[in-house]
C-alpha cells in the first residue's frame, strides 16, 4: 500500500442538505436500493480533513475539494493505489461536467458519455471497472468492500 492512504468514501448522511441536493440524495438511495447517495476518492490532509476528488452535482462536475468526512455521514474503504495515480486521473478529467443523464441512466439504461461523469462513474472509471456508468455509490461500496481481506 502507498504511504498516503487513498480512500473510497461513500456518503450516507441525510439531514444537512436542502432543496434539490436533498431530493437528489433521496432519489439516488431509493433508485439504487442502497444507503449511499454519493462517493469520492479521498486523501487525508489533516485530523479529519480530506482532499476529495469526484464529480459532484453541487459543484457541477469533476472537481477536487477539501472537506471533512465525519464517520456518522461517511464510510471509507482503503484503496491500494497511489496519490500520484489519483492526481493523474483527476487532471485527465478535471472540468468535465456532471452527467445528469448518466446518473439517471441507472434508471433509464442510458449509456456512457465521454464528456461528462457522475460520482460513482468517476470512481469506477478510476478503478478501471468496465462499463463504469453502471455503478451506483452503494454498488461500488459493496464491490470494493468485497476486495478487502478481513481476518
């Protein structure tokens, strides 16, 4: 494992968002039948501060953002990847718009768009999963947690 731990962080919070963001979180959880509505690639930058990479509805696309990931709202799984791999992937996709149609494609069987990404598609693409647009945050968490060895 690299010296700097990179995490798959999945959001399970419910109460702090308002308006369209709260509705989008609820719809994502209902449609995917899971507890997660968003995911990030996260790198620790202090006590409980992480540099997070993802595609965000709130930020309108692929971005890097410094933010806390409190354990009551986020579940994290370590990834066996380097910080350099994450940063190179981010630079390749930085600025792409949020993929509304792709995110809704989890419902409507929409196919992948090269110029846009949604959060779990961004993370699945980084992990080199085929048909990355098919993964929801909950599905991605279940898959990555199955890779972990628990003695």
